[in-house]
C-alpha cells in the first residue's frame, strides 16, 4: 500500500471515528427544552442561593463532559445539594447528554 493510500485510509478512519462521537453526543434542541427548569436559577445573572450562601454557577459555555459528570454526581448523591439532587433524580443519561449539549453551546 502506498503512502497516499495509507493516508487516505487513516483520514477516513479518523473521520469515521469523529462521526461516532457526534452521534453519541446529546441533541442541543432536545436539551433546550429539557433545560428550561435549569434557567430558574442558573439563568439569572448574579443569583445567589440563600442557604448555604453561594453564587449560583453559570452553566452556559461549560464543557459538556463536566456538565454530564456533575449531573451524574448529583443523581448518585456524590454531590450534595438537595435541589440539584432532586432535579437530577429523574434525568436519564440521554437527558443529561442533551442538556449538556445545549448548555455547552451557549
């Protein structure tokens, strides 16, 4: 096999792997609808939680992988915050991927 053919084969393989990653990612449009509840706290600039007192983090533009990991940790109880645990409790993994795809694109 010549260098040119090897390059074409490797390039096609990389492109194919990239397409699997995109297909496995969440759907931003579905995530937009699912994330409406999140905007109640995370969509208000400068919003602070009353107890315990802290600034509510901005989610838009966060890395999708981080958002999914955080939602999974709230759902499992590894991250302790009752309102977030309640919000994450009913989310499926696909819901989390969709929400993360939407929010990371903001």
